[in-house]
């Protein structure tokens, strides 16, 4: 840090220089991200609530109410009225909280999860000293329940299912997993970080996707408002179906206005909670359904376009498309400015977020056609 500060105008110039190196979602080239531009109202509200701290919520009871109401609205999306939880910094923190609670509740040390699970579960297990057993998936990239069940033993504290896998957007059979969890008496965590704000709306729109949180057998669920929820980063959510579960991750906070904390982070922004409340109230189910409808229509256009080009592509379950086009095509598209991502198996992975408009899909398909043609894939 310099001894003397700079005038704000000069600092702004420095910031603009740095920002000019960044991409923006509105540029239409980011196809490999599960985040998008936040809703305008969310941006505005985020600034308004910038000084609030939910780590010391007794000072900000109004903002705490907004968190509680946001969590209730998220639970309502899954038909889980009355389920409590917390807003977090994202899906990673929510998954850590879930497995932390499972470990403390059961005093066991093994997690069994399909190999398609997000790497935040690896991170959580590493942090919590848990062994992670990864199990095979079926040809549709969903958890093979027989295989998963066979790996549960007396050391297993939790199993994990995914509602919208990061790489393929596929959805595990949560009802089947809940039956296994009940029979084997293990904790079940459902990671719907991405799919939580997609699957309920796809179902309402009549898409044939199975995703249901049953009344019994599921202990916790992760959903991320900062992905398809259009809320500014950082905003994740953990829901606990049993009101006693948060007690297993409770920490005394002696000098603060509220004496107990249940999140990994201490000081935590109330701005995201207020923004989440605002965007949920403003869009309502109807607004989100429209966002998901657009994304899914563009996903289908992309899928059909890729099929027409004769490339191998998985039929998408949600707005995630995986194309097996080889590294040359992937690299050539990258050189043309497309910001894509790859699955662990090397497929090109495209997330059709709200910023991936019909025009972006058309432009991308045009470039894919020329690249694939030149390379004769
Ligand atoms: C299924 C799933 N879980 C967890 C996460 C981690 O979320 P975050 O990056 O918000 O911590 C992601 C991120 O893409 C995800 O797709």
C-alpha cells in the first residue's frame, strides 16, 4: 500500500483498466459457466444492504428476517414448506455444512457418492477428514443405485445424490436413494446446487424430468441462488429437513448479539440475502418459469443443431449440453473466442444460461459447423 492515497478518479481508472481484461456475460461468449449476470433488482438491493452482517444478526434483525424468508421461499420451491436452513457463500459451503452435520450426527467417517458428484464434495471430505467412496454411474450418467448401495457399510455416515450434475446436468433417482438411506439408516444429502432452480420449473413446464424430494429419507439439500437463481454472488443455500440437524454444527459465538452460528463463515454478507429476497419476490415462480423455459428452448435448439452437424451429443436433461467433438474442435472454438469448458471425459460442455440467447446459439453453431467442417470431424 502506498503512503498517500490516490484521488477516487484515478483509482476508478485503475479499476477500469483491470475490468477491461474481464469477460462479461453480456458479451455472449461465455458458454461454460454456471453463473450469469444477476438480475438488475438484485444488483441494486445488494448495494443498499452492503454494510449488513448476518454473522452478527442481532444488529440486523430486519436483514435476518429477509434471510429466513428467502430460505422459506427456496424450501417452498421443493415442496418443503417449514424446512429451515441458511444462506451460504455458495454450493461448496452448503455441501460442507451438510457433510459436517452428517459426520457429527453419526460419528462415522465414510461418504458414498456417484462419480459425477461435484468436486466440492471432495473438498468437504478432505476438510472434514472423511473418506469419499465414488461409485459408478449408469449409461445415462446417473448414480447406479445398486452399485451405490453395495458400497454402504457400517462406517458410512452419508450418501449423496445430485439433482443436476455439473458436467452433464443429469439427475439421480432421489426417491430411490431416499429408500436406500432409510433402509440402511444413513444420512442422505442431495446436491441440487444447479438443478434446484431449474428442475421444479421444468416439471411445471411439462418436461419429463424426475426430481422429487420425498417426505422421508432426505436430510439436507443444497441449492444455489447465485447460479440459475439470478442472485448476485455469493449466495448458496443449505436446507435441513430435520430441525435438530443444525444443532450438530452449532458453534457458540460468545461475544456476538446472537450466541450461536451454523455456517462456516463468521462475518457474512446480508446483501446477498436481501438481493435473494428481492429477486424471488419480484420474479415469482412465473418469472423463473419463463427464464427456465427460454434456457431450455435454446438448449434444444443447440442440441438439434449439433445433431444436424453429425456430432455425438448427449440428449440434455436440463440446460447443460455435452458434445463429444474431440480436442481439436474444442481448441479451435476457444481460439475463436468461445469460452467453453470440458467434462472430465473430455466432452465439450455448454451451459445454456440466460445470457446464452438464441442468437448466441446460432452464432456458436455457425462457428462449430465451420470448425468441424475444416477439421472433418
Ligand atoms: C452440483 C454442484 N454442486 C456444488 C457446486 C459448487 O458451488 P459453488 O461454486 O457455488 O461453491 C457446483 C458448482 O458448479 C455444482 O454444480
